[in-house]
C-alpha cells in the first residue's frame, strides 16, 4: 500500500509541476503573443480565444491534480505531507480564483499578482514534496 501511494504521489507531483509550467506558458502567451484589450470594441482574436480555452482547461486539470495530491499526501505519515498537500491545493485555488477575478473585476493587476503568487508557491511546494519523496524512496542498485 505504501509503495503504491508513493508511486502515485510521485507521478502526481511530476504531472502537476508540468501542468503548472504549461499553465504559465499559456498565460504568458495570452498576455504577449495574443493580448486582448477589453476596453476596445474589438473581439478577441481566434488565437487569444484558443489560448484562453487551453488556459482554462489546464487550470481545472491542475485543480483536480491538486486534490489528488492532497489525498495522497495526507495518507502519508508526517505532518509535512499534510502541509504540502493542503498548501499546494490552497495555492492552486488561489491562482484559479485570481484568474477568474482578473477577467471579472476592475482590479485585474492585483488579481494577476495573486494568480502568479499562487502559481509560484504551489510550484515550490510540489517541487519540495517531490524532493522529499525521492530522498525517502529506496534507490535501485546496479
């Protein structure tokens, strides 16, 4: 049971880090390659819309991944895994909320900051968790 949980947790931690980087790149592309000015009367470009859809899909996949990591992490012994699981999930939720509030409120700069802060803290927490997990797993001998 412990080995399966460790394997699933390691796989989930790797996957969510890849997802977080992909989310960052999509957000960066939306802001630089295909920006959209809501104050203008023009419709957003098809590229912007495509990037936005991908950004939203990845965001919800990250939310699901963060919940799975939280479940696996809280099954492990030690308080630090509970902290990693819950803080990672909280940061992903904060980043998701920041993204939604960026497009629905006039304080977009503040919520972009919240989104970025949630992203970077989640990435650090999940990298820390993967580092701890790898240091505790038995190494194969050659």
